[in-house]
C-alpha cells in the first residue's frame, strides 16, 4: 500500500509528464487493440462449425491464356456426381447464391410487397444442415427443402417480411415462383462466408439445373462436403484425376481440374471468391500485425524517452532515498510501479477508445468487429500488453535512474552520456523517426497510385452513362426493344444500348474459342451488345465494320488484344476469319482498339462483342442536359411499366468503375489513420527529447547567452541533436518502404514508379512535423532569462 501511495504521489507530482505518457500509451494500445480485434475477426470466419476441420469446398482450376485461372464455381452437375463417386463424403451440399434478388411477399389485400435483397438468397439442399451448424428455431429442418417450392427463412427476414418470428406456412415469391416457408432458422453470425437469410429448395429448378449440366461454370454455384471421420483428404485427392477424366473427358484442352479447399481457408485464400465478398489474405494479416507492433513500439519508445527526460529532475530524489537506505531493488520496484499504473490506466482508456473507433470502422468497412470484456482473448491480450509494456517501457528507465550515485545525484553532476543511456535513447528516437517516415512514404505512394489510376484512359467513354439493370425472363423480347426505343426518345437522353454489361464491369463472361479448323483454344471475355453499343461507349474501330443491330448471333467484333492472342501480329488481318465456339462458327467483321474490361490491377484481356438479345442484362443510357434527376425519374416511370413487379435502381458508370478500387481507398484511409496515430505518438517522443535536452542544457544555454550567443544559434544547437536522427531514420525508412511498396504495386498491371521526389516529400513532411513539435520547447529554452538559467543548477 505504501508503494502504491508513493507511486501515485510521484505521478501526480509530474502531472504534465504523466499525462503525456498516458496519452501516448493509450493511443498505441488503442490502435493495436483495434488491429488485434480485426485480425481475430478475420481468421474466425466459419470456425464455429462443429465439424469445421472436416468440411471442404470443391473449387476449379483451369488453364488460361497467360497461366492458371481459379474460381470457386463448379458445374451444377458436379455435386451429384461427387456424391455418387466419393463415399468418403458423409454429406454433400450444393449452394447457388443469388445476390440482388427481388423477393415479393403476397398480401391478403392489395399488391405484394417487394424487397430487393442484395445478399442472402441461396438455392440449396437439406444436406446443408448436415454439413454446417445452423439452428432451426421452428418448423421442419431435416425435410424443409426436400420438395419443390419450399423455403427456410432466417429470423431476421421473418420479422422483416411478416412482423413476427413464426413464419412457417407463409409464402414468398422469387422471380415468378412462389415458395412456402417450412422452417425458421437462427440469424447467421457476422463471421461467416455463408450469409444465407433465405434458402430456396434446389429441386424447384431441377430441370433448369439438368440442362446446364457440365457446360457452365458460375462463381456463385459452389459445392461443399463433410469428410467422413474414417476417411482422409488424401483418399479423396488420390481419385480426383479419375473423376475429372470421367466427367470432363480425356480431351481436356483447358486442363480443368478440381481442388479441395478446407473451410478454414475459404476466407483467406485470395485465388477464390466467397459469398461474403471479402478475403483476408495472409499478407494483409501480416501487414496489419506489423502496423500494430509499430504502434506499440512507438508508444514504448515514447514512454522511455519521456521518462529518461524527466529522470534528471528526480536525481536528487534518488540521491536522498539512497542516502536514507533505499536499495536499488526498492527503487526499481518503485519506478516499475509507476509505469504499471500508467500502463494499466492507458489500457483501461484504450477500451473506450477502441469501442469508439470500432463504431467508425464497422460503418466504414461494413464489418461487424466487436469488443467484449467477456472475451477471454481480449482480456488476455490486454493483460499481456500491460505486463509487456510495463517491463519494456519501465525496466530500463527504472534501472537507469536507480543506478545514480547518491553523491553525484545530490549535486546534479550526472554525466549526460552515461546517466540516461545516451546511445540507446537516440537509437530509440531513430526507430521512431523510421516508423513515422515509413508510414508517411507508404501513404504518399498509395495516394499517387490511386491518382494515377483515376487519370488513366480506359479506352472507352464513361462520362454521364447510367446503367439500368433489366429483369430478364419476366417479359418478352419485343417489350425489351420497346423499352429501349421509348427511353431513347426522352428529352435529356442521348444514345441507349442493350447489352450484357458495360465495357468495364465486375460482371464478366468468358469462354474458349478456336480459329476454324485449328485445335488450339483461347480464353476470351464475351460481351453481348446491340448495334448502338460501340457508338455510345466510343469504342474506336480500327478495321472492318461495327456490329449490326441484330437480335441473334451472326458476326463478331474483337479487340486488338484478341487478335494478337490468337496469332495475328497485325490485328486488322483477323477480319474475315471464322471463329468456332459453343458449337457454332461465326465470322470476325471488325476490330476495335483495346479497352479495359476490369480494374487496372489486371492487364487488358481478349474480348469479343456479339449480338444476343436473350443475353442482354442492362441498359446503358447516355444522359445529357441540366435536369438529370428529372430525366432519371422519367426513365424509372417507363421502366416500371415494363417491370411492374421489379424495383428500379441505377448506377452511374463512373461510380461503378470507382467501386473497383473501394478496397484500395479504404486501405488508404485506414493506413492514414494508423499513420496519424504513429506520428502523434512519435511527436510526443520528439517532445520528450526536446524536454530532455532543455533540462540538461539549462546552464549551458545561460552561459552561452551571457557570452553573446543569439537565439538562432541556440536553436541551431538544439536542432543538431535531432536533425541527424531524422536523416538516419529517413535512410532506413526509404529502404524499407521502397521494398514493401514495390510489393504493393505489383498487384497493379498499370502502376507508378516511385521516384526520388516521393521520398523527399516524406522527408520534408517529417522535418516539418519535427520542427513544429520541438520548436516551441527549444524556443522556450533559448529565450529563457540567463540569470534563471544559471541559477537552475
């Protein structure tokens, strides 16, 4: 108790120093705690399933134009074949996810209520509940999806659609088919890649699935299985080659293969997608861990610098205590107790800080990371951090201060280069400068890369283009043509095009093609487009003619990349050649300049444009004039006449393209926030160094001023102490950031090359921060009254 009282008294005596130490540690622990929670949340996806270590996903690999391609999608016929050929699979389940579904809820009176579900709708089988843990709250779980037109709904959707949890027997409509709810299940947790809220019986569309067979691969059609306890994964993998040969055929030009992916890796394997539309790669987890360690390291260094700076003022206290019989061990315990109190207080403050930060983070990143004191991992992390920081940050200052010789301490005759670890202290400051400049340079590089991407010519016109989805299959082809015609006649509307997707889109279709009479197959993207597509998007024709405005496939237009890929050095010479695909042969009638079909992380791919009215999925509308909102209202009214049961929505193409880089922009924002934390803590460390120098050189400053030194010369004297440290930190940070930023930029096919200017900007920013931080304290020492300075010691 006496030790505690003494420690508290010491902290309150140095209020300013204690507050700065507390603030620095609280910022560092808050940042690291948030990152710890994010990492833990990311690696916890679907680990709650009882049989998680026996659950696998069947994924696909095939040969592309420039290497292997990977997809989580499988042919719809695979699950049944896998079930028959592999008795090692205790249960097999097919899942066909349908994001963006329109769900109608019939009403006793009036029109049905319609809901657009951006996620959560899936066609699946009863075996889902054998493979995965999902508690049924009411209804028939084992047989809830056995028959056609059956559905199982989550508690959340039951409350949303019907206002009550007991929804068994109610009806919902998907597309034009009605489904009767047979069971209500618990809501899915946040940390799952199976975010299903409405399960529809897969057998409802059995005929349609059977027609697709082995001829189609959709990334959202996936297959999971539960491996028997008596079997091993090697047993299954040993027969996969024979399985591929049996169903894909010996003639397998794409070299298609099926891989078995553990459920634990579904959220972390960058090669494949998942239903949550997010992947936490091991590289990203490592990067976040490094950032968290940097934040803690900066906070610890800051504490050591401030404590050693303040130790000069406590020299006489140490001398008196030693003269009165205190041992060095007692003094070490005393100073460690003070460090523990500050660290514990900072840990408590970090809980509040992390909770506030998570509110922003979850909203910004659309995640559900939570902080719970009941979580043993959280409490264990805080205990480990508190203990570790107490020892790391407190042991050296405690050992250094307690080692003061009483006679020298009482007379303030401690040597600068021996009393407080001259070399170690400056080394720690260099590390702080290294961390701060590393973050600054990293932010600058990412900003420059994002600016570079936004200024790139994508090869097509994208300004003032509105994308409006079509609800295919609900109306006949004539109605779709009429819809296009009516919209094109509206004021404020320029060209209108029916197509499967804009030139650059997240929705991609691909296939393999052959030159007629040749055996070599090539992968290419396909875009269904009408006769107005090329003009609306200003696709530049370099040879041949554009597409005619037909409803059926009759001819092809390809891009330059396609021509070069299939062997034509001069792209124009491919015009007139015949291409074979899907059991038909069509002529190439035109070639357009290359354009990007996806983000600039990828190189330009081969593309062919073709008419196909039944494949059109959207309207591209060029809007003009000053009253765009009124034009959009008119388009909505006309669209609603065609799709009475649909929900109208639109997106500007510019916004759609910008969404390709949402992850990069969010990563930049997060890096900027944590960089600001590191810089803020580093500034406190700089302030500690300036305070230390001012305390040590008080008498020297007084003597210099009496002898005629100017304020400028004294400021220069102080600046020399940290200027060389800034430069050393800059050299180290430049090397490290150059290496890591090269790794970051490698993910972009089109990227900047960081130049000397980028690193000099980082140095300049650091110098400005350093000057602002230490300038006030140095100026205060330089302008002090010489009489007071000489009397200070």
